[in-house]
C-alpha cells in the first residue's frame, strides 16, 4: 500500500490518521468542503472528478467514457 511510504500524521481537526500525501486532500474534502469539479449541466460541484462523472451519468445521462 502506498500509505506505508509516507509518515502517518493525524488530522489536526478530527485526528484521523492520514499519510502526509493525503492529509491535504482529506482536509479539503471533509473539513473545508472544497468542490473543484463542477457539473457541465447544472450548478452542482464535487470534491472528486469521479463523483462528478457519476452524477453526470446518473442525472444527465452522460456516458462516463466520453469525459476527459
């Protein structure tokens, strides 16, 4: 697992152990609610591109494979 290559650090907000590589992402998504990936069809935004793709496929009928 890639987490073995990084020092584990507790999140300063919730104490969840995260490796240093994923700590910033964890804090952005979970605590700061940063949503960088916006749906092309509505105003909804997502923390990950995969969640955006899933939303677009489910709610707008957009096929995931055609997204870049």
